[in-house]
């Protein structure tokens, strides 16, 4: 594994630096990191229901992404751009975290070519191919991408059509470990067709985007012979959203519908992964999201995410699932570099089964933090935070302290940055 990673790193570096030398262009360097130290009554920090209660003071890992890209060719309106990204995640518990024993996991997240200037009639449209994050739509304070069809693929992006632009992509995102009976043939090939239209502005300060994602399971002949879960149907996810400038910030409303293996995304806070682990032949789901960032005063601002999700028949034994989650983060800027942050979150989820029984989940989280950042804007990063978080299981289950208590405290320091 280490040899493979070293070989990949050397190959990427050699390709980018040699191409950079020939094209006499700079290398773009981007990335993301989060890391820190924390403690709780359970020993190390406890991370619980982050995507429903909020991430502030509720993240335990060390995670990083390093991205290198370069425009390797440019002549008149035609350009070729190469992009690459690797990632690393670990629990941050040791000095030397390697791939041995899975202390750290490394991944190839992006490796693609983007060509601009060759689409007839639109010099700004992009032809692309390779592996990439594809137009991900993010809810930062709950660390959720609610519209995320990423992977290896190809497409045409941002082709002008009327008042907006259309994008079309074919992307692969396989499902893993579906059936233990099929040795060495567990992965199921899933292909997505993604069509989007963005840029429509029905009135001043508004922005509309709509799209359809069509997922097509493509099992091998061996997998088909086993039937069962491998007989999964094609699924569809429809997304529509409208954003509005508001008081110097914005508010966004998102409405989604999904069926078959995509339906569970409406209650799992997913962005488009296909469920091959359950019988989803009758599954349907809906989701409504309201989110926004509103500057209340010059120093005080508020970010919120409200999610309501509903899904039916997402497993062979589940009749319906309902989810509601609300997270708000308030920030007060004491100086250009010092800020106070408070985040509160709550959720409730109920699964009702075909036999009439049900399973309820709920919880709350409250976090206060003092932070240092490189500017007064709400999303300015890098940021270093000292925090304290209180988490409680709303169903009074013994979720924490080695399954002896229904609540716990987290204390720690975390840094977060993107560049």
C-alpha cells in the first residue's frame, strides 16, 4: 500500500511539474484540513449524529485534502487544465499514523482534465473527463452534501442556454459489498446520468437551479444469476432549489424527490448514493431543506439549516421513516480576528415498520466556542477554536460513557482551513 501511494505521488508530481515547465504556467495549490484535540467523559471526544445535530465541537477525526492543478495549455480561447487531489483521514490519536493497521486512510479524490474553448457556440463551456468532485452542493455546518454525484466520469459543463447554463455528465459510483455469496465480485457497477440547469433569475437577487439524476445498476452476469438485491431497479432523484439575496446574505430553499435505491438519501442526509443493501423496489422519498446565512448586524450573523425528510419502503421491513433536523450557528465578531460562536442542534427521527412497531431517535447538542480567524467574515478560514459541547440523547438511551449515561460533554481545540 505504501509503495503504491509513493508511486502515485511521484507520478502525479512528475506529470504536473514537467507539464508546468513546458507550459511555463504556475501550479495551483488548494486544500482543506481539520484537526485538533478533544476529551470527554468517555475518554476521547465523542462524535454523535453530526449530520443532524451540527459539526461544531462534534468532530473527532483528522481530515485533509491536497489539490494540485495546472493550466498546461493556453492559446487564444482554448485551454487545457489538469487537476488532482489526494485525501487523508485518521482519528488523530498518534504521532505516526500510517496505512498499516488502517491508522490512516489515503484516497485519490480527483484526477481529471478540463478543456475550455472547444464547444461550438460557447467558448466558456467545459468538456471534462476523469475523476472529480462534480458540482457538489454543501450544507457546511452539518457537513452534508445534499446533491453530490461525484466520481469518475465525463461531461459538458456550463453550456449557455437561454438565461442560464446546462451541464450534462455520465458518472460512475459503484456500490460495494452487496452480497457475501458472490466471492470477489461484490461491487455493483452503478452509472449516473446527471442533467442540470442553473442560472435562471426569475426576479432580482434570486437564483434557480434544477436537475435530474438517473442511477442505473449494471450487475455482471454472475451477480444477475444470484438475483435478490442484484435485481435493483433504475432510480431517479429530482432536485430544485431557489436562492435569494437577503440582508447582505442569502436564504435557500431546496426540494427533492427520489425513488428506488436513491430514496434513502432523503432521510440519511445523503447526496445521491445508491442503496444496494436493501430491497428498495417500492421506495420513494421527499426532502425539503431551508438554509441561509444572514448578517443580523455588522458583527453578528446567523447560519441555519432546517431539514425535513420523508421516505417509504426503504427496506423490506420498513413502512415509513420521518426525519426533522434543525441546526443554527451564531457568530459574534469581537475584533477582526477574535469571535465568539454558539451552535445548537436538535433532531427527531421515527422509523415505522410493517408489523406496526417503531423505533425513535432524537437528540440535542449545544456548543460554545472562542475562535481566532483571519478576518471577520462568517466563513473566513483558517480558524482555531476552543470549544465545549453538551450532547444528550432525547430518548434517554445510554448512548455515552460506555453505555451508562444518556449525555456527555466534549472539550477541545480544533483548527479548520481551506485555501
